């Protein structure tokens, strides 16, 4: 779907019967065009275990300067919440995510840079054991980031295996790490986690410089 988020306050993205607990063809929102979301309620979306079928998915946008998702409620979904794929300069701010499966706020392949994830709350994220998108979805994270060149500030994470997980998943992501750290680099501060197995994990061969922690 294209352009499926709007600016209307208190708008609803989807209405499905409460008894459809695991529908294989639930709606999803994937866009390569301008996407602005504010005050939108998104629920009963995503297709469990299907690559790219997430409630909100910025897909191959490139430069998304001026695009944002603010003050939205994303709850009771079936696969992830917000996915950012090969998209830069996006603002995701003051959203609430509750009750989903698989990594919730998800940087997809390590090419995502200079995005701002600010003041969001994520809670009650369940693992996937079957039909996995990634082999890490059984050990889920509220925020799963395959790139270090982004700003992650003032967020909350709870009731999940991991709060914040930096894990470049592909060779191109690993090659980008040195370039990212030497350029703008990671900003990670004032984030809170509780009721988690681990608050913060990161790739075992990368330690953030002191000024970035």
C-alpha cells in the first residue's frame, strides 16, 4: 500500500474482528513515497513471519527528510511495529507500541542512517518460534538496530527479552560500521529499560566510543 498514513488526529488504520488471532493475510503498510503519520491508531496489522509485511514499513525511501511518525498508537499487531529499510533522515517520535511479535522498532539491513528515534515507548514484545523472518526473532528486542549511525534518545523499553540490540546482520552492514562511527556516529542517551532479560546488547566486535554512549 502507498501513502497509507495520514495527519488526521485519532484516525484508525484498520478494523478487524477481535477473534482473528493469527490471520495469514492481515493488512500491512509499505510505502516508497512521502509518508506522514500523526495521531494514528494502528492495530491488528502485520503478517506473522512474512518478510516485509509489517504494520508500518518505510521501504527503500532513501532520503526521507521531512517525513515523520509522531504520537501514534501501534498495538495488538501480529508482526513488528515500525520497520525502517534503506531510509535516512526519518523522525519517529512519541509513539507507543504495545503487544506485537518479533523485533518491534526495526532497522532492517544496516544502510539506515541519520534517523531519529526519540521519546517512544515499547512494551510487551513476544518472540517468534515458527516462520521466522530473522533467526534472531526468537530472542526479540524492543529496538533492533542494524546500523549505528542514528540518534536513539529518550525511549522506553519493557517486558521483552532485550531492550536495545545493535546487531549488524549482513556483510554490508558490518562494512558500514567503521564509516558510520567515523562520520556522524551513534547518539544513544537517556533511554530506559525495565522488565527485560538484557537492557542493551551490541555486536560483539564493536564497542561504541565513550562520547557516543
